[in-house]
C-alpha cells in the first residue's frame, strides 16, 4: 500500500524530510532565499491586520490593527534582546533554552552559519504567532496588558518551544516532527488564544438572547483581502524553511505546490460546507478555509504528494466548519476564530502527519510510534503554553489592567483611546443641511446614508 502514497522525482528516491536530517552544510544554504522569505513574511502582517480588523465591530477596528502592529514591533525587539538567543543560542547541554547570542552578542556570518539572516526569518515567523494571538484579545484587552503578553509570549514562551523543535532540540530528537510550525507556531498560538479569550470572558451581552446589540463582523471584504495576502506570504513562510533554496529545487517546488493546493482546497470546501449548513454563500468561510488548510499542511509540506495536500485541505475545511459552529454554542467569544482556525487545524495537521509521513507514518507500515510522539508533543506544547499564559493573565488581572472597562467597551476602544474611529467621513455633519437642496431629498435616510451609520456598532 505504501507505494500509493510515495512521491518521486524521476528515478531518484524522495528527498528526506528536513526535520529528520542534520542541519545542511553552510555551503548548501541559500541565504539570499532565506532573507527574502523573511522580508515577505513581515508583509503578511498587513494580511493579519486586514483579517482581524474585518472580524471585529467597526468601533474597535483601529484598535486591533494597533495590536497587530504593536505586536510585530515588540516581537522584533524582544527577539533581538532575548528570543533569538533563547531559541538558537547554546543551551550548555541543558536542552531547555539557549543562553548565548542575547542582544546580538557574538552573532556570526561565515561559512558555518549566518545569525543575521536566520534572525530575520525566525523573528518574522515569531511575529506571525503573536499576530494570531492578538485576534483572541480583540475588543476586550487593554493595550498595556496586550503589550506585556506579547513580550512574554514571543520572548519566552514561544522562544522555548522554538528551541525544543525548530532548533533541532530535545522534542525533535525525541521523535516529534513539524515542518514549519503547525504545532509549535499555530497550535501553540491557538492554545494561548483559547486561554486569553476564556479568561477575558465574552464581550458584554454577546450571548444575551435579549440584547439588541449587533456583533456581526463589520467587513468580510477585509477578511478576504487579508486572507489572500497571507496566502501569498505563506508560500515564503513554508518555502523559507527549505534552507537550501535554489540548491534544492525539487523540495522547494514541492513545498510551494502543496501549499497552494491545500489552501485552495480548504477555501473551496469551507465555502461549500457553509452553503449546505446555512443555504447561503459566505466570504468569511471561504477566507477562513484558506488559512485553516495552510495551518494544517504546514505540519509536513515537504513530505507529501499534492493529492495528500488536497486531503489536508479538505479535512481542514471540515474541521474548521464544525468547530466554528460549536465554539459559540459553548459561549466562547472568539471573533477572529483563532480557536477553530489555528488550534483546531494545528492539531489536525500534526495528527495527520503521523499517518502520511513517508518515513514513519502508519500508512507506510511503520506502526503508531510517530502518532504517539506527535500526540505527546502536542500535549507538551499545550501544557507549556497554557500554564505560562494563564499565569501572566492572572497577574495582569490582579493588577486590574487586563480588560477594558465597561464604558470603553460600550463606546468602542477607537473613540475612547485612539482619537476617533478608523475612518473619518470628512464634513459628514456639515453636509446634512445641503441634502434638502438636492434631489436626494426624495430618498429615505436608509438610501442616502448618514453620519450615524447604525450598522457600525
């Protein structure tokens, strides 16, 4: 049965998975490719900002973009000071966390490695994890609390996980496999997001059956624009992990094809499933399905055939659709859907890799050892992230700085703390007296619009 799953390159055997071999020799590493990938990954922050701004109510859309950009800057700074050293510095044989290369000290760029290029790529990846987490803080968390959480998550919680896995640490040596971070980046951020949104509690009146407040996403179009930008950036996020770049054209191309196939499949089937669920089309489902599939396929993008990526995308769409319907029923308020998209499909991707891995998967006759290692790895990630995020949030709550006050929540964070709404319609009040002088007077207010814009609550 195994031959049905294997991919080939002419007569040559398939290249080994990156996670299973020692770091490539410096002479084979394409540092230009890694550096360019890091540049593009930074631009995915625009996509995440669009996704999150479109997912919240209009009155809080500016504040969530501030959280995304603030998270990016804080991640870069804390990774320069501590995160990179904790992740990729020498750990003095403790196997826990690095302790050298802090603050850029003793960084090298020679025939044995390039810390500067590696920092750009890895710090931009860490910023993605923080951007995912910002979605869970939408509409409820203060800027101070968010800044503290972002620093601790990027500089310590995520850095530790990166040392154990992406830096070929003890968890990878134990047998856990994760190509570009379905578990260590996205599942972990989803776990952190779950803890954040549960501890913050739902937005006021969110699940009150008698409320007249509107909680609809204010711009599905923003979500779609952002998802396409993230889709494009993900090609470089996954592709940059193939450190040999142009020196490994087959793996580089295979990763890109699998990323495209999975993303397209996830978006299409999430769209179809939502239609059968509610008998209506949904731009949001189409967009969320793309990201869900990208998360799942990141577990083993280098070690599957395109039709396997199709299966990942299909199952990711199903997983997202089910969780997106269940989460609100248990009164978990998750406006950006961090839990179904990232936690759910991060888990799915790591789980499926235990079956489809060509070197150790169940479908290739290798037994369930990898399945056990993958589940153990996910459990370790869950406990590590949940514990430290919970401790951080409880401390912030104890100081009374975790959640915005009820007045700010009613008015909107943008008006209360951001000098006004995200978009200001110039002279919108002054123009009202001019309306009766035109033929527009024949139209109702609902047709000509007004400065009050009742749909944007």
